[in-house]
């Protein structure tokens, strides 16, 4: 299991990065719909979560750094998934795999670029590096070949690309909507997980 100290470590890193920036900084709050795709989407259901972030304002520059964190409580589509194994190169044996929990913590850090702006509207794109951890419990069984029961932690790393629009209500409050495409590599069970997410949010700017 991922220890609480690791979560505290991620938070300390985040707060340290926030303090590196001064002036015209924004705190963001983003509810979003997370939709696994590919093999990950075959196993896990879409879900909703909240992302809390920090970013620089586009007040003076088109390029801004951003940091955010989020938690995802994933639920499997079925209680058990059919799997199979091959014995001696000729015999196919049936098996099953099940997930009791799959809890993801993600810390995202990257840059946004403002491609276009007109009056209070702006269109931007960005890229973020993802680091974090997974708290997972699963069972993987195939007759006479393997019997695996795992309950513990794993680390993850990946990349996220995003695009969005932003509307400045006034000097301090802005609204945004964006779409993201992500890929993460998880160490246990080893997997390459792809996903899309779509969200709307609000930013508050501190002078």
C-alpha cells in the first residue's frame, strides 16, 4: 500500500513549486469526466473527479506554467474478466482476473501556450508530465500456471496533452473548458493506460 508519507511528499513538492512563482497567479478548480480508452477502457468504467491546480495568468505572456493534482477511484466494468494461458505451447487453459480496488493519485506539471485571443476569450494548448501512484488490489488466476493475489502500491508516469478555451469574466475570475489526452505507464500490474478527460472549471487570480 502507498504510504501516507508519499502523499505528503507529493503535496510538499506541489506547494514548493507554487511558491516559486510570484504575481498574477491563479488557483483553479476543475470538475471533469475521466474516460479510459483501449484495454484500460475495456476493464475500467468512466468516472468523475475534481482537479485542483495552480497556473500563471496569460496577462503578460503567451506561455504559462501549470501544476495540478487529482484523485481517481476507478471501478471495474465486471466482477471478473476472462483470461487464458498456454501450457507447454499447446494447451490453452482458462483463467480469471478481478480488481478489488484501483485508486490513482496524479500530479501534473507542464506548460500552456495561448494561440489566439480576442477581447475576453482565449484559445490555448498545453502539455504536462504526469507522476503519481496507484493503490491497487487484484487477483490473477490461471489453472496450474499461476495464482497471483496483489494488494499494494505502484508508481506511474506519463504525458498529457490538452487544449481549451478561456473566458475572463473580470480581472480576477475566469472560466475555462478543456479536453485532454493522456497516457500513463503503471508498474503493477504493468500496463500502458490511455484515457481522455473533459472538464470545465473556474480560476481565481491573485495579484
